[in-house]
C-alpha cells in the first residue's frame, strides 16, 4: 500500500488549525503511516504547534471564522495563489467555513476533493427562513466536492435531500473517532483519580456529580443545564455540576449561574486537560447541546462507563440508545433534563445499567474503526489517480 501511495500528495485544510487538530490530526498520522505525503493549511491559532510538532508541513492561511467580505476575498485570493504554487493530488477540507470558502477554488486545482462537514449549522429550533439560508450556504461546500464524508447518518440523509450529488458521492463514518481504550481505566486507578479530583474541588466522596465537557456557548445548552440545576436544588436533590470548557459566552454564563444562586453548585472549571480525572470523578454526564454532527465528549463519557443524559438531537440520538445506554430529553427542555438527572441520581441500579451498556456501545465509535474506513476511501481514490 505504501508503494502505491508514496507519490500522492495530500492537503488537509480548515479555517482554523484547532479544527484540524480536533478532527483531522489522527487521520493525517494514519495516512502518513500508509505512505501518503500529508501537509496542512489553516488559519494559525494555539493549535498550530501541535500540527508542526507532529511533523507535518504547516501552511498559514490568513482566515478564520468570519463573514467580513474583505477578509473572505483576501482568503480566496491567498488560497488560489497557494494552490497554483503547490500541487496536491487530494485536498481534504474540513468544517463549514473551510469547505464553503475553499471548495470552489480547490475543485479546479486538485484531482480529488474530499469534504468533511462535521455537522450542519442547522437545528430544530432555528427559524425556517434562517435554516433555508444556512442550507443554501452549506450547499456551496457540498456541491464542489468529489466525495463528502458524513459523520452521522442524519447528516448523510440531510445532504442527500439538498440536490448536490448522488448516493455514491457520500461516504459515512461514525464520527471523528474516540480512542476508546484510553478511557477504560483499572478500577483502583479510577477510584484514586476520583478521590483526588473531588478533593481538589472540595467535593465530598458521597456527593452526586454531573459533568459536562463542552464549549462555553449558549448553543451548548448551558441555559437548560443551569435551569435544571436550579430545579433539582429546589426539589431537594443535591447535585454538583462541573462544566469543563472555554468559550465566547463565559461571562454571561457566569452571570446566569450567579443569578440562579448556584455559585457553589455549578462550577465553571475553564479549559481542562485532565478529562480522565473529570470522567472518573463524575456520576453522570450531561450534554444539552442544540446541534451537533456526532459529538465527541458523550462518546468519551460512554467509554468511561458513565450514564449519559443528552438532548435528543440527531448526533446524540445516534450515539445513545434511549433507556438502554443513556437517556435522551427534548432539546431545550430544562424540566425534562432535570427529571432525567433525578432518575439517574436516585436509582443506582439504573445508573449502573446505563453506564455498562454505554461502555460497550462506545466501541462503535472507536478511532481505529473510523480511521480504517477513511483510509480505505483514500486508497480507493488513490488507485483511480
């Protein structure tokens, strides 16, 4: 396989380096292992060094997430010049901003253009007119790609309704992939991590802890989680909420927590790199997002053996079997979320059953399975070059 691929040059492209690190770096490593020559192009940010440290040539693209017309025009011209000067047999673009801006240009300057959208920017609560506008914008990225990798069945089904290609254009994989074995800790190690993390946060050994790991933005469902926490407190069901993540809405979310009287009950931990400790310390994982492709954090929690309570959006509904490997609640419904949490917190047998089933189901989304499927697509396309 390496001999067949060693002359094939691949460019992984996104608006931000952080998107490549989150969604593409494991694929880049695997492609290099089987013989492809892989480079990266993205807007530089704090994740740039991770790509360079991994040994991949990194080309800076002065772009990002913006609708500023001047910035968009400059980014398109810069990308066009770059692709005229650098030949790539396969270009793989990631996320809406990268695909919408880059694909119409990249299509004419490569033999194969692959696009992974990683989740449409639409959800059930979006106004119908706004949804229609967003889908028309999304179609730009989808239309120009030779192959579209869909990270959920729901995303694949939606893409098929947009008139941007036949069935064979779309290639399904189960998400971005999670290293499931990483989260299967020995019981003694898990207990020690649980004890140490709780002690560092002043949480008692017998207190119930609900954890979320997500960006601090309102569309991740923080309003619903705060309201659910307040509801449980009023009902006399003691729960400590831990929220790990950073984001643009941190200040208003902090204010909402304070106004709800939850300063001691809803702890905003900021960005954390000790997720194994956090999953070990928690009793239940909460994910209240309004829209996702196929989110990574719930799968990590499942692999850790935690019962998961998540909003009933397409991505989460593919990960979790309701009442078997987790509980799903109607999106934006804080009272339903509170009821689900109360069930898990007050029924140890249910929590154990959900967690055990979740641990087994997590293997469906293992990173090695996802990478094997994508490499199979790449080698098939390479054979046609």
